[in-house]
């Protein structure tokens, strides 16, 4: 007997303690490994491209018409089946690469003349490479004849009376950019519009062209 006290006996279950739960996760499949590797590679490529762009920062190519002369612009309405436009347009152009660290390759470069949205001539431009911060003067000579196109002879007659012909000179081509000695991009299209108001046998003033795409 135990006076004033009670004996409390804590009973424990018999046997070994329960085992710790085991990790039931399966190892990643080969497909998941490939996906993760692809995402990691894309991230690295994007990071490197962004870093190169931040370092070199290519700027838009600049194009200007320094002077343009229209020595012939005549319409033969008796030609069949359409009137024929005879033309002789000479334009002095300045093409500038304003980027400091980026060089430009011109795979192909040309100038085209448009009158009332119809092309009347095309000439290749002799420029293939530009270093950074360089300006080059090139000359475009458009000589020949072409169909008058969709515009009517009355519109030409009106311009002929005023003595001013609205001509758009477009400079276009395929260009590639070289970032130092690191890399050269794939070809992209350059397109610049130069709106001109030309008089016969009179040199125009300088016109800054609008680069539409590069």
C-alpha cells in the first residue's frame, strides 16, 4: 500500500518504433531534363544577346539626298498599248552609319524612282561595307523609259504645267550588322523614302530621308 499517492504507470506499446516515411518521388524523366536544359540554353542566349546589344547599341542608318537633278521627264502618249515615260534622274546620296562600335555590311543596295506610286527606274548603289561613325557619298543614276503605269496622262500634264514633279526616291537593300569581332547578324531589309519635288534641269536642295525599316 502507498499512502496518499497513486502509482501511475505509463504503458508503452511493444515492438520497434515505426520507420521514417520514405521519399516516394521519382527521378525526373529524360524529357524533363531535356526541357530544362533547353530553357537554360535559351536563357543564356537571350542574356548574351541583350548584353551585346547594350554594349554596341546599333543605331538607325541615316540616308539623305544631297542633290537631285531631273534632266528629262517626258511622256509619250502615242505609244501603244500604254504611254511611255522617258526619264533621266541623277541623285547624290549620303549614307551614314552613326553607330560607334557596329559595322554594316550591305549585301545589296539600290535606289528606285517612283512617280505617283509607280516605279519608273532602278539603279544599284556602289556601297558594300561601312565602319562605325562613317558617311559615304554614292550616286544614283536612273536613265531609261518605262510604261506610264496606272496614273493617267492628265495628272502628268498638270505637273508638267506647274513645272514640279513629285518624285519619291527609295533606297533599299539587305544589310547585316557586325558587333566588333564577336558576331554578325543575319540579313535584314533597309528601306528609306526620300520625297522630292523636282523641276527640270534644276538641282534640288538637301532632303533627309525617312528610314521605314532596318
